C-alpha cells in the first residue's frame, strides 16, 4: 500500500534543495501565528535543520514532509507530525500550503488523508490531533471535512496582536 502518493500530490522527505522554500515560509510573518514563531530563521539554522531532518521520528518525536504536486513536481507546502507518543499511539499534525494560488485545490485535504494513512500504517497510530486557533475558519473546515472532531477548547490559549484567542483541539480516531 502506497501511503505517501495520492492523485494530486505526494509527500516526500526534506532535501537540501528545499532550503529556499523553507526559508521563505519560515520567515513569512503571516505564517508565524499558526506556526507559533516569533522571530526569523537564518539560512544557517535552516540548513542545519535540513541536515538533521533524516533523524527518526521515534528519536526526535517529529517528522516534516514536503507536499509536492504529482503533475508538475512543484513544492506547495509542508505537513508535520509532532509530539509523537508511541506508547499512547498518538501524534499531532500541522499543515501549511504556502502560496495563496496553491490553496483551494484539494492539496491540503489529500495531504491530510495521506498522512493519516502513513501514521496508521507505519507508526501504528491510533489517533491524530490538531490544535487550531478559534478564528481560523479555513483550517477548521479543512480538518472537519477530513473527519476530525472538535473535542476541546483551550480558553485564551494564544496571544495575538488582537489579544488572546481560544485554541480548538481536534482529534481523528484512526479505525
């Protein structure tokens, strides 16, 4: 069973050639709120990150995969697994489709489906979860369409330019 290949896209490991795309994404202040970032990253730091990205998810408890279109082999974003808990068979998921022109094409939905299949098949995960800011309607819609259910609210969890925001906790139980 191919878990990382879909109809629209495929997920792959990070490569040294991803440095420029990663640099643009990590230093875009519009993404900082959802990525919990407060400062820019240097090329040097990101290059070190890429050099260590081969480390096993069981060791570092996280995995970042690149989202590429199947048709043109274009990099459109990243999908992350984080806080992997093998004992409890759960892992967090985060996703970003970087450029506005690549959004709304089904890439994020298919990437979520692929990562769920990967997590179930290869990590033996029982569940995936996502933390989503209460006002992020696009992400809420995306995760709900992917089968995630809201199971909690963290009140005043995220500080933003407009004050504190609630963070919603979504879970997908893998059958």
